C-alpha cells in the first residue's frame, strides 16, 4: 500500500504542476516537452543501471500505448484547465478508472462485488453533473467540450489499462524497461505537439522568451520528476494490489487532493450542482473498493 500512497502523492504533484504552467501563462507545451524529455532521461538511466535491458512484446507494446497516452493527453488537459479548473479537469481524468476496471473484469477475470458495480454506475452518473448545463465550465460552451471529455476519459483509461496489462503479461523485473519505453515513446509525440502548440495555446510566448524563463523550465523539470516516479510506483503497486482495488483508491485520493488544492490555492469556485457531481464521483470511487 506504501507504493500506491507514494504514487498518489507524485501523481497529484504532476497534476498541480500542469495548473502552475497554465496559471502563470508559461509556454505550456514547452513545459510539457521538457517534462517528457527529462522523464525519458531519468527512466533510461534507471533502466540501464538496473541491469541488462530486456524488452519483451508486452513491455514494448503496452509501453508505447502508455507513452502515446501520456503525451497526447496534454492537449486535452490544457484545453480543459482553461474551461474547468484543475479540480474538475482531473476528476474527468480519474473517472477514466472505469476503463481499466472494466478491462480487469473482462480480460483478467477480476470479479467485482455488487456494491462495486453500483460504484461504477455512480461514477458515470457524476459526469453529466460535472459537465451539464450548470456545470463548472467557464465561458461559452463549444461543440468540442463533450467529445473532448469523453475522448480524454477513454484515452487516459487506455493508458491505465496498458499498465495493468503489462503487469499481467510480463514480469516484475521488466518494470524499469516498461517505464523507459513509455517515456521514450512520449518524447516524439510531445515534441510534435510542441511544434503545433500555437494551434492550441492562445498568445503563446516567443520561444526565446520561454527558454529564458526559469520558472517554465523548473515547472517542466518538476513535472518530469513527478511523472517518472509516479509511473514506477504505480507499476510496483499493481504487482501487489489487484487493479479493481488499486485504481479506485488512486482515483478517489487523487481527486480529493487535487480538488482541494484547486479550491485553496487557485480559489476555484463551483456551484451546488458541480459539488453534487464531485460527491457522486467520490462516493462511486469509494464504493468500488467494497
């Protein structure tokens, strides 16, 4: 359980770093690129020092899925942060736990209890409360908002499922290689998104100015450090805890901490309908554990 608790801490640290980058109007996608480049470097050093590299098919395939998901999700995270704040954005991401939980049931024969199924239903009910007509969405609602929420949940769920599948189909000694593969794949994806960043981020600072901003580079470095550590800890936790338990615990704790930080640090304010959605999401996540 210690691995899972530490994973949650570093996962929340990563989430809050993204909010810092967006709030301070850094070149967000430069920060994201620095994050993945540093994470790939750290993961490669770790894997190399752990012993001879050993890549089997699950390590390569599921590492690639995880890496593409990590870097690709940064676009959705940025667009949702602007509209919904850090608390609601990362609730959407955490609700993607439905995907790996269902995958654990269908593909790995993990059987949830009746209450756990009820918890999954509650989590699904929370979504329209969070993004409905009286939701936390700021400004005019565009046509892409709902599709983006759904796509983000499915895409993030695919990454979580990849971590679970690696644990089921490979061996624990290959965990460093899996982490390394994930972040090496994420680098070209992140750099490609960085090259197109002006399509997503309004008023992107000039690159020379961004590179001369210590805060932007430091935020990217903090994100990268948190990112590689949280993935390594998640893989370690999944070796000891079933996915049907680990994913809901990770989700509920991360949601609580991230939402609290959004309210306390960035003064994010939400109406009663949104808080009802938050409550339904947290209740569903908690019930899934029974």
